[in-house]
C-alpha cells in the first residue's frame, strides 16, 4: 500500500528588492494561494530569493516566508550570493545551503549549485550527494532533487567543478525528478532518463505571468502543473495516468484497465467534475475523497499509442478549472522514452 500523496509548491525566483513592487506583490499572492487554497505539505523556494543579497532584501524575504502556514525550505541562487560568494548572509538569514529530509517514503535532496562561481559543486557536497542517493536506494526511497540551476537552460552551459560527477550520479542512480529555477521561463525536460522541471520566475517572468509549480507525488505517480497570477477558480491536476512528458520507462504507461484520477483545490464547493478521452464526449467523474475525483479507464477504449485526457471542473461560484495530459497505452507494457521538452524555448533575455 502506498504512502499518502505528497503535494508541494515551488515558487519561481523572487528577486526581491523592495516592498510593494510587482514581484513582492506576486510573492504575497503566492503565500495566500498556498495558505488558503492548496495547503501543501511544504513549499520549496528555488533560489534567487533576493536580487543583491543585502540585509534589507533578506529581511524582506524572511517577512514573505513568515506569512506561510506550512513548512518551507530555501535554496541558494546566484543572486543570493551577490558579492558574497561564501553565502555568509544567506546562512545568517536563511540557514544551510544544502541538506536532505524524508517524507512519506520519498527523500528530498536540496543542492547548492553555487559553491563555485558561476556554477559548481565542492568535492564534499558531491560525496554527500552520492551517499544520500545510495542510502535512499537502500531504504527504497525515491529521490527528488531541488537545485537552482536548470541543466537545459538556453544560452548557458551547465558545466563547472563537480558537474561531471553530478551527471554521473543522476545518470546512473534512480532520481525521480529534478526541480529547478534560474531560467526565468518555465519548462519540463525529459532526457530519456531524468525529468527536470524549471519554474517561471516571479521577479522577471518570461513566457507568461509569474506563479508557482504545484507537484503531486504518490507511489510511482508524478504530476505537475503551473498556477499563474492571472488564474482564478479551481486548481486542477490529473495525477494518473502519468503524463507522457514525465514518463521515463514502462512503469509509467498504461497497459491494461486503469483509472483517471484528478486532484482539485477550490475555495468554493465543486458543482461539476467531468473528463473526456481523445476529444470525445464529456463524462462524469466520481468523487472519492474531499479533493479527489476518479473514473475508470477501460483498455477496450484504448489503441496502442498516445491518447489525450482532459478534465474540467466547475465550482458553485461558476468558475472553471481544467487540466489535460497525453498518456501512452501498450497492452504489452513496452515503452522506450525519447528526449523532449515542453514548451520549446529558443531564446531568453537572461543569460
């Protein structure tokens, strides 16, 4: 029997400077969404929490964190060590620059990618990281990695001291997912073995409004969505089947009778919950828990290959929320992942 689902939020880089600016207001909106709507197990700040690593900026960041009514962790980013390569102010106001913890059968490892400038790991941290991954495997704990730098950022090479050793670890050990920031745009990359999810910046967003990534883990399921500042109404996430973009092996596809599972977070009671397969007729979903809706998924309706699932949720206030995924079906259970990214990003103003 699986442990209960884990839900966590990853806000984009805040780049805080002064109270009252757009990014500060977006950060306060994020804390309200977390406290009043999502109530996740924890929040993971992904680095670049402040712009120039001043005392006043770190105090402003601590005020934002103090509004949260859920646990939180903080990563160090390149702006958090501005003119302070040893991260002394970060340690003074925030704490240690890397660490790990376990929750509901998962091991969450938080790395410091700024031990060398502009990018790199110390030998000590690499040894620690390798030991963490090996120990987690011995405990049968899937590993989730949080780090500031995204390995696939355009106009930037993911290289530096310790990076080759980092690659050896993530390519030869079992890493369930890597969550990052730094890019200013949002993207998911599947290199055929690892899933990397980077969150759009709150301080200087590219590609859309600022917001936060919301992720759900349960057993072998991993689902993620993005909640932006301009969205209202229910927040909706298809948690099963697994989105093909997040599939790294046969265990992540559908091979027989299965089910569609949907998580819903709403400030208003839900009036209607529906789903549909491959653009067909809408069908009703059954409520199975306070925030969970399900429907059977018969293999008789599925041909080998890709299929699209959609869901739409309407609350009593008349607001809608939706989600959609592509999943893969093969009755023999065979699947080989191919590298892909979504959305396609070819340029950035921040490099």
